[in-house]
């Protein structure tokens, strides 16, 4: 069985966020336990598993079924592994103009964009203002200015910090973050200098599902897009996730949908010998 490692939200190898991608020959997913073991073996933020849908009654509006696993758990939404899967489909000719994925978060579509990039159509995360408990500041090592619940699909706590420098300087206590309850914590702030080509920065921490820090988190931008669009008064923005690998995500808010645009590159193409 063929397995690929794809760096997403970057146009060069060894940057952005790597994801495992397995396109399955079967018309149904294998055992959940097997997929979880593969994801644990691959040991990246997410490994994506996809199989073709032939106009089934279960999802007549979709072309492929798609699921995502971290090394520790299945997740309801993942942006970078969706981008990575679409990149494989387009780069191999399995898809040409549009691909639609049936997922736990509904149907997610991806189409080619300018310059070899891809644009994903995701649901916008609903934001509900909350008061972050004191444990959040202690675990992050920084005091949030505000906090927001990001709804059931994303399932994270979004916190705004004072400035870009505060986001870059975070050195969280991951064990304390894992004990907080939500899937993870997204920390964000406005760009210090928007002339550098980005409007806001972020970092994403998800130790509760086996990912201390995610390099570039597509799903987080379904919450970051409405958050920053409301503050900056523009529907089209660019986010920079300031992890060690970094990555850019272009966002366009369209009501209850958000378009996420980025590039991807395959870095490893190999064979998985442990059949389901």
C-alpha cells in the first residue's frame, strides 16, 4: 500500500506541516485500530486515510471519504492533512478541477488556485466569548486578553495575546495544557508589521491528542479568519503560524464558510507493508 508524506502550507520541502496520506484501494475504511496504529507509527500531527466514493447513497455529493488520525486519536476536522490529500490527488491526476471529501465535518471541497496552490472550502467556526480559567495563563505562561470557544468541529480554546512577540515567546507547560479539557489552545495576536505579508500570527498546542505543538493548523484558521476579519474589517487575510517550521494560510471569509488557500509538496513516496 502506497504512503506519502506531504508538507502542507508551504511550497518547499521541510517546512509547513507534514501529513501522512494513504489512498485506500478499498471502498470502505479498514479497522479503526489499524488506522490508529498506522498514524502512531507515522507519528506526525495527522495521517489522512481516504477511499473513493462511487456515487454512494451515503454521500452522493462527495467523491472521496476522508478521515484523520493523530498519533493518539481521531479528530473531527483537519486542514493541513486535507490539503495534503488533495495535493496527492491533483498531482497524480486522480482529480483535476474539484475534489469533494465526505468527512465528520461535512463535505469539504478543494480546487486548484493560482500558482499551484489549492483552496479548501471549510465551515466557519462559531466563536463564543468565554473567560479563560486562570489555569490557561499558567499553562501558557502568558495572560490572555480574551478567550473564545471555537465550537464542536474545531473544539479548541482561542486566546488573544497582547502582541506578536508574546505569541512567539510562548513556552507552554504541555502537561498542564493537556489537563485543561478542550482539544487544544490556539494563541493569536495581530501582526507587528503587516507590510511583511501577513495580518496575524498564531500558534497551536494540542497535547491532549498527542501533539504538543502543531506546525501549521488549517482547522484553527476556520476560527482565526472570522476572529481577525471582524477586527481588521477585511474578508481576505493572511495568517502566519509561527512554529519552528512556519507556514502561511490565506483566508477568505464567506459567511458561514471560509476559504483556506495554501501550497503543498510531496517529500516522501513509499510503501506501507503492514496491510489491514
